[in-house]
C-alpha cells in the first residue's frame, strides 16, 4: 500500500525501446492498410418473403379446399392449413434449390484476372459453357488459364482428382475443349473479341460442391415465432451478384411451390371429377332400373 509508482521512469523505459514499438506498429499497420485497399469490399444483402398459408374453405361453397378434405376422408392426400417454418427453411437452403439458383446465374463458372482477388460477374471477356451431361458427371473443379493473342488461343487445363494437366492450342474462338467424357465450349463474351492480348483464369465447379459452399453463406430464419415471414441474408463482393442470388433463389422457390400446388390441385380435381363421374354412372343405372320397372309393370306417368 505504501509503494509509489513513478510514471516518469516507466515512460523513459518505454522511450528507450521506441524502435521496437515503431517496428510493431509498422508490421501491424501496413498489412491492415493493404487488406483494406486490396481485398474486395464485402456487402450484405437482405430479402424477406411471406409464406402464404392455405386457407380452409367454408361450408357454403364447394372448392378445392373441400375437395382436399374429401380426399383426406378417403385417405388420399394430407390435411393442411398451417405452415411449418422449419420445413420451408430447409427447402430454401436445400442443395437442390441452391443448384437451380447457381445454374440459372451461371455461378458454377467463375472468372478472374491473374493475381486478382475479384471474381468477375457479367463483365468477363470470355464465356465457358458445358452441356447438361458434363455438368451432371462433373466430380472435380476444372481450372482453365486462357491466354488470348491475335494468332492463337492457349488454354492450360488442370484438374486434381481427374488428373488433367494439359496445354491446348486453338487458332481462334469459339473452341470445343474435350477432356475425356466432359466437353466445354469457350467463346468470346461482351467485348472480348475486340481485345488484342489478355489472360483470364476460369474455374468450373460441380454444382453440388458450390451449393454446399453457399449453403453456409446464405442464412434463412424467421423474424418471429408468430410470423410467416422469412428473412434471407447473404454477403458478396459484387452488389449485382448478391442481389441476383437472393432474387433468383426466391424466384426458384416460388416456382417450385407454384408447381407443387398446381400438381396437387390437378390431382384433387382429377379425384373429384372421378367421384362425380362415378355418381353420375350410378344415377344412370338407377334411372335405367326405374325405367325397366315401369315398363315391366305397365306403369304410366299420370
């Protein structure tokens, strides 16, 4: 308790080591500045969707709701009306739904300039495409380094699991790149044909792999326990790509839900039409029996 602290001696001892503090400051400060200036800026995107709950139909009208109830009474279909939020979240973040979004936007093929951290979006001078059979059989990432010059097109292809490490040369574009059972098509895009010399790195990834990666980046959660509104969030370096990802995911989800409802309604109406046709046939048989009874007993309508 009687010990006295001398600030002067502490400051003087620190000043004697000013070189060490300066070195630590530069080592920490310079990488921070480089990170802020070189690394792409990240944007966060948010979107909300409201889940439409199936309304129970009233007894006054015979609609699809009562038809669905009639089907349920015969043990066909399932009852409903309430929304299971967890099920809808699982559908939105499912691998299938993300694959549809990735394929629609072409995100399975990424473009970047050499030594650049930015991935180009809708502004790449080249375009790499693959048919549906190639995308279905793709089980590894394919890395293409394309060097374009006026007299030739040089393409270096690397793939780890499939073991490709080849250099191909083409006189011009478009060009078909055949790698075993897989086939890719390389062509100019945007103003690529007007450029004289440039180099571009292209990566083609399996849809399911990229869907798993995006599954952790796109978050879906309900805003409250008493609401049917889901909030979607994601982060990306491109503002246009981030908005397109959420909009396309919602579009594919709505299309999937609409197609499911259309199939369910079609099955319901098919069932109802079948029941009505059966009732009409039974009534016709009853009518025939009545007519036969009248004829047999010489009954006339007075």
